[in-house]
């Protein structure tokens, strides 16, 4: 019977810290990988885990068993992406070595979740959990604190929201408005939970990098993005100001939408315009879809105003004179949509079609 000593590194410290390609197969390659990681980060628990796997391999070899050794790694994004990579590497190792069973070696800190992934593909004879010579609770507590304070991904995930909460609370205390501080804290935590739930960390990081790069290169698109956000916030303020004095909830909603919708649509157009600028500066391509989108937003504006007036007419907030306003708004919406469609068709035939496909993007 052929056995495989399998070491697991779920968060890919071997690949991320010491640039080792995985899966790692064979005693010599695994020993080299363990030494490489030990030189980069001697306190990493995966170093002890891999040395323990090599020791297990040597003992089985001395006993005359037919045995091999391999290390598989996941990804720094521990979760779905990491587990999918582990599944692929397990299948690659099994196809290459064809063992009858395995001895799983892990540090028990983040590797509990991968047991079903491995056990569904091969029989696990035994599991070896490697810990430092302390009690398990102390080791686990040390691991958690070390992860939070010293490792990049955990520090950003935990410490940034915690720092924001502390700053908001202290600022609200200075202002004498703890209620605002509580609302800000709930908002920050809510945004953080959404980012974690949908794995948006990379998107947020890339957005920050793009903004820094745009500022350095003088790209105006980043300023338009920021301006569009400010305009949307300004629209909320305008809507609240215009609707705060209304006597009924229906009128509050109607006046809020009527007062703020044009600001929201301007903010939306600015964000589309900044995206078109990004395409032009980064890829030297003109996004002509901005043209019909502009007329589409104008048409949407008149449609919303007409719909609000129609609602007021149905609810008897306004009289029969509202019918004229409804017809005018719907007519203007139709004209804007018609002009956008016809002019875009003209552009497609006369301007865009004269350019090569590589230069223009529809």
C-alpha cells in the first residue's frame, strides 16, 4: 500500500512569503521550501508543520513503507478561492503520485475547513496536528493575536474598521453628540461587513491604487468620480430640505424625489463620463455609449417628474390641471429618447463606422 504524507498551507504562506511554486512534491523540494520560509518568517507555524511532515515521512521510510510527501497551498484570500485552489492541487498530487491513502499534517489554525475537500477525494488514515509546546488554548490565542497585529491581510481587515470606530466615537464625544458617533460606528461596521461578505477587499484596494495613480498622473477622471459622490450627497440634502416641511408622508416622499432627482442624475452622468475618460486615457478608446446614455438620463428625468405628477393626480393632491403637466413631461421624455436614438444611429453610420474596430468601442 502506498501512502502520502500531505502537508496543507491554506493561506499560501509558502507561495506568498517565500515565492515557492506549489504543489511541492518530494522530500528534497519540501525541505528546501521549509528552509526558505523559515529564513523569511521563522515564527510562521507552517514552518513547524512542514518539518513535522518531513519527520513523519522519514519515520515511515525507515519502517520500510512505500511513502511519498507533498505540500499543497491555497490562497491569501482564505475562503472559496483558497479552497478551490486546494482542491485542484489535491487532484494534481493524487493524479501524479496515485497514493492509496494519506496522512494529513496541518497546524490546526486555519486548516479545519479543508478536511471535507481532501477526504472526499482520498482516504485519510491519520491526521497529525502540529502545535508549539504550550497549551492548545495559549497557542490558539497567540496565533489569533499574531494574525491581527502582524499579518497584512488580518491587520487591514480588523484594525482599519476598529480604528475608524475609535475615531468616530472620540470625535462625537468632542462634539457632544454621542448619538452621531453611534450612527457613524454602525455605518462603518455595516460597510465593513458588506466588504467582507462579498470579498470586495481587492476591489477597494484597487480603487485606492487607481485614485493615487490618477492623482500622480493628473487624470481628471478620479476628481469627477469624487465630484459625482459629492453631488449625490448634495442631492440628498436638497431633497431633505425641500421635503422636511410637508404635512404627510406621501408629500414628503414626492417632494424629496422631485427636489433631488435631477442632482442624482447629474451625479450618475458624471460617473459615466469619468468612466469614458478612463477608457480613453488607459486604452485610447472612445466609449460612444455615453451619448445615448445622456439622452436616456434626460428622458428618465422627465418620466419621473411626469410619474410623480400622475401619482399626485391619482391621490387627488393636484387637480385636473395636472394632466397637462403629465402630458408635457411624457412628451419631453419621448423627444429626448427619440433624439438620443436618432443621433446615435447617425453617429454609428457616419462617424463610428469610419473608424477601425480597434480604435473605437461601441
